[in-house]
C-alpha cells in the first residue's frame, strides 16, 4: 500500500526591528497556495516543494497537499496570518491518516504571539499527529534553530549554499532520510548546537573561499561517520531579537548518541574561531560613486548591491541612500531594481508611457533610512509586475509585484515596484524591458543572492552599506532586549 505523505510549507524570515508586519496580504502577495493549487504551481520549479514532489514519485508515495505559503521578509507575522496558515496545515494533517510529513520552513519566523513560529507550528502538528509520525523539515541557511524545533522535528536539513541555489537538493535529502525512516532502517534524531553569537560564518556566503565553505567541508567529513545521517550549518538571522537567534549546527543522527552533540559543538567552535573573517567588505555610497567614476563606462555592468536595505532580510526596499547618491552623481547608462513605492508606481500608471512626471520617490516607510527623493523623469514602461524567475535561485517561482513602472531619471532606469521584493533574478529588469547585461551600471537591493544571476555578467561587484536600512551590518544601531547575553558582537570583541 502506498504511503501518504503530507507536503506543506510556511516560510518567513522575521526582522523583528521592522515595523511592517507580515499579514495575510503579505503572504498572498508572495504566494499563498491552497492544497488544490500546490502541485500545479511548483511542478517543474527548483523550489523545495518540487523536490518533495519528485521524492514522492521516486519512493512511490502518495502526496497529500497542505497549504504552502511564504511572505517577503519583514516584521512579525500577524496573529491572523499565523493562525490561518498554520491552521490550514494542521487541518490537512488531521484530515486523513498519514505516514509522514515533508514540511518546508525557513526557520526564523517570529509571530505576534510567539517568538518561535516554527516551534509553534511543529508543536501543533505534533498535537494532531503524535510523536510517532516522522516529520522532516527543510530550513533556509539563515534559520535560527530553536531547541523546540530540534525536539519536535525528526529530520532537519538546511540549504548549503548562499545564494540559495540548492533548495531542491535540500528537500530531496530530507525526503530520502524520511524514506529510510519509513523503511525502518534508521531512527533519526536532531541535535542542535549554538554559540554565544548572533552573527557568524560570514553570513553563510559560499561564493568565495571563507568560513562557511570551510565549516561545510568539516561537516562533510563528519557526515562520513557511521550513524550520522546529515549535518547542516545555519548562519542564523541576526536581525531577530529573540532568545535563540544566531548561527547553529544541526546534526541528524541515527538514534540519540552523545557523539552527535560533540560533533555539533566542535563545528560550532570552528564557527566561533572564524567570527572576525568576512569575504565581503561594504563601502559607503560616496566610495561606490567614486569607483564608478574611475572605472568609466563599460560593455558589462558594474553591479552595486544595496546591502543595508535588502528586502530579502526585512529591509523596507524603499530606502533612498544609494539611489539618491547615484542620481546626485549623475550616473549614466544605469538601471536600479527595485524601489518599493506603490504610490509612485500608481502615478506612473496614471500618467502613461512616455509621460514626464514629477514625484516623490521612496523613503516613505521610514524616512530615517533616507528621505523621499523629489525626482522628475520619464515613464519608460508600465508593467503588471508579474513574471517567473528563471535564474539559478528559486527558478520557476511566480512573482507578482503588483502594478509597477520604469521611471527614467537622468541616466538611470528605475524599476518602481508595487511590492517589496529582493531583486536577485534578472527578470526584475527583463520583465520591464531592461537588459541588465547591456547597462554600464546596475544596482540591486540585495545583499548576496544577486551574485547567482548577476555575478556572471558583472564587470565588478561593489557592496554598498549606505548606513540607512534595516539590514545594516552595524548591529550596535539596533536595540536588542530578548537575545541571550552576553553575545557576540553586541557584548564581545
Ligand atoms: Zn537565507
């Protein structure tokens, strides 16, 4: 008899310093798919859910679909959104007898009524499934893994790449351990170790030699030991003021053995030792403009990353520090994706393509991160903001930014977006008629993910921390109250 396996997903990376809640509208905007829609939406993509679906084919399981949803990183998940989505997943789990669960999580969710969104989600699933039905979860590499999560899941596998280009592979690995569990071959047990740190392993970057690749190499050696099923390393999400934030090592072992705890601790010690090493240095906007001036025009783009206002880490996506500097420097043959400003996009739609408009751009969520820019420009293109990602990361994901526009200010084509999205795929430009490969300078609101799609076309990459933004590296500007103390880098070094 075929086994019935629940497939569901609930992802959010919560920046607790953001005043922008993740409400139901935010989940709908990024993707809220009910059981009947899931297979169609994810089939053929490189997202975890597709990995789970393929595993069902491979192992002869019958998939039972629950809700799959995700919102762009932001402030805490609203009570209504959490209760609705978690409630739908629990209802799917309770609706029929199951043999196992494949659950796609991020691992850094904070909700209005709980600091441990994933721990709470798993506890509710256990409430209807009991302890015996195995639950396998996938996590983002930036997960904050709590003790409750480790206790309640049987199998836990995170991405091993940043940019995250192995979502599908992480899902396959988790599902294959579930298959061995159902066959009675192994009894998986999750062990987690953390250190006194909220920031480490170079944020998890795997694009150049450095701390993350080194610790992953050590982890791969330990994975060869008998009884070790999987080891993954989480860089953690430091912009979360919760007790258990920070880097962690997760060992999935066959049975509970002290050795697994020793391995996790040993790898955490490596992470502690490497805490001061970073593979990327941020420059301020003035220095970036000077580099562009010196480099001059080119056939391939210089890529500027707006590190401090990365919507992929909870940034508001409308901070104006970098864009303002580019306009002031009169950068030519350039493009910028994206500035979140629904109102400005609406003005462009009213004016129509080809129209000249004067408007106030960006800086509306919190002017502390750069005041709105008064600009005059030409509406080059209007779009519905809908497209499908086709780069190495989350290939196949459907994006709906809402009505959006391209506004040309001086020599810069600015993609003014109706929603908050991290522009890590070239489609953020291409869907709006801009070929980023043909520009001399492009700027994206992204910290690291952009490297997967833009690295191959870049003349040079410059990471800019213009100081204003919710994902700045300067943690001393944020007030932490709940995180365990003392902790690096708030209290040490
Ligand atoms: Zn991540």
